[in-house]
């Protein structure tokens, strides 16, 4: 009789343990699925960040090139402006000033 009682207690403990383990097993399976999704999202984010970094680096390189070209164009424009100013000054120095009366007779 004593062994039947002990076996009944052990059987009840086994049933309770199984009842606790089965939901925990299901949660662990769901957790594994979530962890796999999380890992995939992290990998995707990592690839996208790498592409974004490459794009930013490309923009920086292209920006430096455009800035250098713009600086050259500005230097050329400044040189052309200085040349025009020098020619204007030379022309104004070479032409004698006309009096108002002489300008009216010509016009």
C-alpha cells in the first residue's frame, strides 16, 4: 500500500512537471522563431547601413570634385572680371574727356 501511495505521488509530480514543461517548450520554440526574425532584421539593417555609408562616401567624393570645379570656374571668372576692369580703365585713360558743349555738337 505504501508503495502505491508513493507511486501515485510520483505520478502526480510527473504530470505536474510535464504540465509545466510543455508550455515552456512552446514558449522556447516561439522565442527561437522571434530570435531568427530579429537576427534577419539585424542583418538586413546592417546591409542597408553599409549601402547608406557607401552612398554618403560617394556624395562626399562627388561633392569634393564639384567644389574643385566650382573653385576653378570662380578663379576664371575673377580673372576675366579683372581683365575687363583693366581694359575699361585703359580705355577711359586713353580717351580724352569731352566737354559738354562738344558732346552736344557731335550728338
